[in-house]
C-alpha cells in the first residue's frame, strides 16, 4: 500500500476566499459592515430560517441564549455528559448549574429517557447536542420541554446540514448555535452563528453581542453616540471572517455530499470488523451531517486505542477523539459539583474507547478504502 496523507480535517480555502479577504482588507470597514449582514442572510437561506446572528464562536451563541432566557444563579440546565466542554461552560458562565445526563450507547446523543428524572423546580432549559452531526430525536424533547416549561437550546456545532423531519437543526428548539472553527463543515477561522425563529430573541442577541448598545453603528444619528442598558459582551464576527463564510457557504452543499458519500463508504467497509462498531447513521427522519465517523472499539481492542491511533498516524491517517472524557469527569466539574466518575457509563465508553475517523470533503472514496485497509491491517496484527 502506498502511504497517503489524510489529515483529520482540513479547511478548503481557495482563491475565492483569498480574494474576498483581500477586498475586505482594502475596504475601510473591518467590523460592523455589510459582509456580516450578508453572511447572516445567506446562512438563513441555507437553513431555511430568517433570524441569524453572526458571532465570534458557537460558545458565544450558547452563552447569549442562556443570558437571553434570564438563566442564572439557582437555575439548572440539563446537558449531555458527552460533548465539548463548551456545552456546559455556556451554562456555567451564567451562574446556573449544568445537570449532566448520560448519552445513548448507539448514538452518543442525550438519553432522552433519563431527562425527566433529572428535572427539578430549578430546571430552566435543556441544552442538547447533535452529536457528530446526528440529530437528536427532537419530538420527545419538545414534548418534555413543553410539559415542564423548559427552553430548548441546540448546540449544533458539529451539525451544519443535519435535519430532523426535514427541518434544519438549530430551528427545532428555541435557539441553536453553529461553529465555524477550522475543521467544521464550513469555516471562518473562528466563528459561530446563532439561529432562532424568535424575532425578539434575535433582536436581543444582536445587542447582547455588541456591548448592549441601544443603537448599532448604522443606526446612530450622531457617530459615536449611544446608550447602554444591558450588560452585553463583545461577541461580534468581523468582516474578514464573514467574507470567508460567504464563500464557504457557496461550497457547502458540495461539501455535505462528499461527507455523506465518504461516510457511507467507510461505514460499509468497516461493517465486517466485529472488533468495532460505528455510531448510528441517519435515517429517513434524521439527516446526518457526517462531521466524522466515530468508531467504538470493543473492550479488548480499546486497551490498545492509543496504539491504534499511533499506527494510523504512521500510515498517514489523522484521527481525533470526541471527546476526551465525559464533561462531568473533567477536574473543574468533578471538583466543583463533587461528581462521581462512573455515573455516565455510555459517555465514558464513547470517550474512552472511540476513535473519530475523517470523512471531510478534502477526502475521496480511495481515501476511505485506504483507511479501512489500514485499520484491517492494524486490527489483525493487534489480535
Ligand atoms: C459540541 C460542541 N459545542 C461547542 C463547541 C465550541 O465551538 P466554538 O469553538 O465555535 O465555540 C464545539 C467545538 O468543537 C463542539 O464540538
């Protein structure tokens, strides 16, 4: 086998992004300009929703959402134990307490059957995650949220392109947030987008992301004159980032097609290995965004997980781990809330025994074949 170079993720930037950035750089407006507005409009067109707020990260979108709902000290928010730490940090920033719930073994998404038991009279919201691009089963979530009067915040950092019942994720709950970090479905280097169907929330987020100014730059009758009546942050996306995002969006449909094709080939090739299982694929109701393909090694092979990753690297294949531990096991949360390490068995299994394989649009079917052949080679020797 001829050695290939297969990075886990790679932003696909070409002359269009370069030109767009150069144009902004030679304009007088690097922030507060037309590019962020255009990116918001185009993003809204893509997902089928009109209220989008460009931000400097997905985390900022989650944080602003909880702020808008008035969530703070004394409140609780249900979150999955298996996610990026940002999912819980966004709750922490407000002074509220994240309440961790284990995930489903098959999907890595929050175990809906465990949510009701964790709801108390302090619970104000469910902050869910469409893990690795597979939509959460939203129908029962909305039912629980309605019954208990809870807000639903969708962390869609890894799920651009994912749909549930034909509706794009992010628009299914009260508010959603996307990430444009370099290895995501599209990138703006760093960046995020808050989306909502709620115009009031949209207007508030626009102010909260910019210090709480009562008038945006274009709305001021006298330049530099404004009042401030809320404690806003500086979470804005700048014009350079937005100009990259506009170009990336033009390629998104093609990116998603490639991701889907790559994932399907890899899943099919890996099917024959009894030592590993893939996290569940989408179906007619759940359109998967195929951020990566997560394989869970059986307990025997899992003991050699780092060895397997090292060997894949020697074959030129980049991998990753989503995520390095259930959030409640991270020192900050464990110590602050006196949490027990073994309370989240499925999250623990996924974080300790899994490897995330690349399926991004920088790769093709030959690469998928190469990955499965290399894995076969490694697993066979590890046995
Ligand atoms: C599920 C999830 N939420 C939030 C984030 C944070 O996104 P950002 O870096 O845009 O704030 C990440 C980052 O990978 C993530 O995986």
